[in-house]
C-alpha cells in the first residue's frame, strides 16, 4: 500500500493513533523521567524512595529543547540534549557480604527484564538474604529485594504488539517505502542522510539509504551500551555503596560501587526529569547509609571515627574527552546526585563539582555528624582497596540494572551511561575505564552477531565525536532487543522515549511539527552533537506493523529545524503501509 492510502487509513486519525499508542505503552508505565516497564520491588532494607537529582538524565531532553541541541553541539553535548545524561538511582542497605563493590542481584521473581545470562552475577532465592558467590572470576554479588505484590503485565510482549497486526500482515516493500519517503528525504534541512528501516519482528532490512555507511551516532551510542550491558549483566543486578571497617586505620571506609544516582536528598525532594521518583526508580539514599553506619558504630561504643573512601573500582582517566563539568560529571565510582553542585537543579546541563568522590565523602561525614558520630579531620582517598572480608557497617543498593538502563535511555543520561558501560567492562573482565568499556561493548556485540564493520566506539554515552556506527547496525541492535531469543534485552525498548510524551521526545512530534500524527506511535533514542542529529527506534505503521528504524543526519541547519525534518520522515513511516 502506498503512502497515500496508508495515510488515509490511519486518518480519522487521532483515535487510531491513540489506540496504537496505548498498545505501545501496554507493558510500561509513565514513570518519573520517562517510560519504564513496571519495575521490581525495591531492595530489602533499601533507602526510602528518593533519588538522584534530576541532573544527568535529561540528556536527550535537551534534544527536545532546540537550544540545547545547539549546546549539544558543543561536542556531544548536543546529545547533551542527550545530555540529560546525568542520572540517579535507588538503593537499599545490604547485608555484610563480601567486600567487593560489585553489582548485586535481586531474586529472579522481582526482575522485570527476564532471565539472566549465564556467567553473570548469580541471584539468590531468598529475597532477604545477601548471598555471596564468585562466578568466573567476577566479584561476589548478593541478592536483596522483596517480591512485588503489584501484578505485572507479561514481559515485553505488549511492548512489541502492533495494532491488529498478525503473522499474515504484509511487510512494507522497498519500492513502497522509497515512494513514501521520497519527498521528506529531500528536505535540505536534513543535510547528509543515512537511513535504515527493518521489520522489528525479525530485523529484516526493508529499505536503506546509506545504511551501511558509518556516521556519528551521538547519544544513539547508548543503544550499543545498553544491549551489551544487559547481555553481560543480569537485569536484576543492583549497584551497592557500602561502608566497611578499615583494619589498617581503625576507622571506616566509604566504598564506591559505581552508582552515580546515589542521592543525598531527602526522599520527598528527589525528582527524575522533573517528576517525583517512584519506589522502583528512586535512587539509593546516602542518609540511609549514614543512619545504618552510625547505628552500627554506636552499638559498638564508637562516636568518633576516621573516614576515608575507596574509588578503586574504576581505572583510567576521570574526565571524558569532551568533559565540560556540565553535561557529564567526572567518571568515578563514588558520587552523589551525579556530582551536581546543586542536587536539586533541574537544569539540562547543571554545574558539576570538581571532585565528586571527595564531595560525596564530605556529605556522608555531615550526615554521620547529624546522627551523633563525629568524623575526625577531612576524609581522604583510601591508600588501598577495602579488604574483601572487611566487616560491613552499612549498605544501600541502586535500582536494578534494567531500571537504570531504561532511565538512561529515556533521559539520555551521559553520566549514567558511562557508569553502565563500566559495569559492562567489569562483567567482561576488562579495565573499568573508557577504553575498557568500549572494548567490552564491542566484543559483546560481536558475540551477539551484530555486524561491526565500520563501528568505532570510544565511550558509552556518545559524547565522543569520534564514535561511528552505520544505521543498519542501530537497527540490528533494536531487532535484538525485540527478539524472543533475547528477553533480557527488552528494557532497551521499554526505555525508549515515546514521541510527544516522555523523555527527550516529550517536546517533539507536537502540533505544527508536521509529525503530530505519529505522537505515541514512535519510541526512539535521540542523539545530537554539533551538526549531528540522530534518531533510532520503533514505529507502528498504518497496517499495525512494528518497524525498526535508524535515521542519522549531518547538517548545518538549526537544531530544532533539523529535528522537525527528521520527525516528519518517521511520521511518514507511521502513516503508510508502504506496500
């Protein structure tokens, strides 16, 4: 069917569009900061819902805001629009467990993302227990979480369901797609264009224009990071921040576990992308950690301690090549509120502290003081990693990896993306640094069968202008996430912003854009840097068929103008059956 016919069929249009949108959102809820699949219950003993500042996540939110887009230009900042890339998450105190600051996992029954992969962290059958177990050289992990009493929809299925589409529904043809897209693809505001369109059900390429030519992906790089991370790490894994006794100094050590969403804010002050955090996405609380620690110390008769902090989980440089102390924080395994100077800031690119780990330790010392425990002097970096068997005085856990990935994609959080990339590196036994993370993602995608010709990765967030990915590869990543063979990758789809509704697409596909009929029918990851704008995701066409697409452009046109032109291309896909 041609574009015209398809368009007419969907017309009458708003009702049909909203129906399609309802199907797209069937397995998700509009959580704070974007669309999240119904999550698992918060970890047992975890801090009350409160969360990371809003900062980073809004990365791509900036994208929704033309001005930011320009900022993104600053070097990936554009995506800084993606720059939301700041992030935050929940946690809960854990049990003593091993001294390693490796990720922990919650019981399979609470995981929303599906079965975990072999060789990754193990899960414990007991929600209240904290079980340690080493697997193939990785550090021990433990499980702590209560099964949720909330009924959950079947995983993933509804996310992929398309209105009235069945096995017999005809696929769009290359000729039909070419005719439908001919006019919108000649819009000069797009500049140089790369496009790939595939059947989301099996990844079959239906149409391409420069689909195998590598281009700057900007924040769509986060799709690669997410797929690799969820393939390497069980979706119910949580990142632990702990306080342990330090036998060498007689004091205590605050151990960073790689959770940038750890928050110093009170639960009622935590917001994600401007919305109060729900229990499943709320970040771990530094105050809860201080209360646990103070209680343990006072029970032992101690009210004065020496404090240091362990940031040895990561290696390599702290600063991203395009670090600007706004769109991304220094990358360290210990920070609170994504290193923002003002934890309550809702700015797309908030000012960041120079030393996130030192600031986190100082904040922790102040919280201990409020609980009646005095810290002598100023906290310093520990001289050596915390002992694996050091007694644990307190612990809080982040939201699950599945929830972190969803949040990172919805808000395009650069800081969170780099944290997730480092967890992938750890799981793949690579150095937890920019280079090691890029190697881990590249190797895992290769193992999954992703064609890596032309792919160059330098980071996990997409802020690096030297990254390169062909449109066909982005479509392959989306098809993998939709595949029945990879249910653990489903959060890659449920985390995609919904056109006109959530995350970095919340202000796109609006009235006057020429793409409003596709609002609710498109879920896609945005990306932008200076002169670069990308969009990759899924769309429901007029026949109810779910398509995967990747649109990559390089243009001198104003950011808002370029994005609107891109949105019209995707809207044309939604309006046609294209057979």
